């Protein structure tokens, strides 16, 4: 009936309306009483009022006769964390969620840690619902606004591989000072202590035999043995390899 009425209004049967005005009046009265929908995929909410079904929106709210359109990402409105998929009439879950049932027959969802966001690069779902964690090497642009995303931060410690740091180039990693790759070719992000290797930050410091211990170069000492940054020149200190050589006063 709604399609027939639409065709009358659009002028396809103007001659019928002109010849039989009472028929047109009867159709109009019938639509008011029975509720002829202005288009498909809408639900009646009043005598002459309609709303789009879940997943749809008016093409033009000021002219409902233009119909509705499917809107990917629109909320279901009934089932929490369920949104319209790209394909019309299909539904999917919000980022961080999965269907509770493999058959998806109940539209129930569960928060699942470790899922990539899908809409924001380099973040994944945390253990706590609705919380997100940056991928290793990335930090938040704004800690209070997840939608501003993340950026690569040089020097950030890898969260899964000890003693591995983010290099200047995005996506590239390097061993922490005193360490080297176990496999120099594959660089599978596992490292081992490398005695004698130079500290990347502090000059005149090298890795000792014992892991996480450091040696000062000849002529230098640590003013604080617990702080590798405390290396200083030590006048009159004997050279460890040449007994008759001492550090000068500069």
C-alpha cells in the first residue's frame, strides 16, 4: 500500500486521482489510520511519526520521504557494544570485544584483552574493560584521550623483551647498553650481556664481566658505585695496565 501511495503522490497516477478523488482520499485516510511507512526499514512511533530501524539513519531528517541509509558503526541501540557492520543488515562488535557465542545467536559480547583496536593503530585492549595499551615502542599522544592515538618514542623499553629499546626509526629496536643481539642476523629481540661493550649514553664506561656491572675507563672512577652516570676523571689514579703511569691533573 505504501508503494502504491508513493506512486500516486509522485504523479504516476495523477489521471486516476483526478478522475477518482474519493479513491485518493480513501487511500490517504487508510494510511493515516493503518500507518503507511514512508519507506522501508523504519518503525512507527506515533500516529504519523516514524524512526529509522537500528543501523539506519534518515537521509534527510527534514524530509523523511527521502528514506533511510545504512550507517556502518551505528550502535544497535538494544545490545551493548554491538554496531552496524560495513555490509547492510549485518552487525559486528565494538573494538576490544568479541561475540560471546560462536554462532552469534544472542548478540552478547565479551571484553577480550589483547585485541588490536582496528580503528586506531598500535593500541590493543587491556585486561581492564574499556582500557587500551600502546604497542611496544609507542606512547600516548594524550593520556586522557585515546582517540588522539600514539606515537613512536625513541628509548622506550620493550614490554616483552628485557633490555631492548626503541631505536630512532619507527619499528626498529636496539639492545640496551651493555647488551647485544643473540642472533645478529635475525634480530629476534633476545639479547645477551656483552662484556667490554661501550655504554651508549655515558662516555668512558664499558660493560664489566658481570651482567649489569660497569667499568670506568683508565683514569676514571665512579663517585657513586651504584650510579653509572657518576663517572669522573680521577687525577693520580694509576693506570691498570701501566704501573708507572698515573692520571694527570689536567
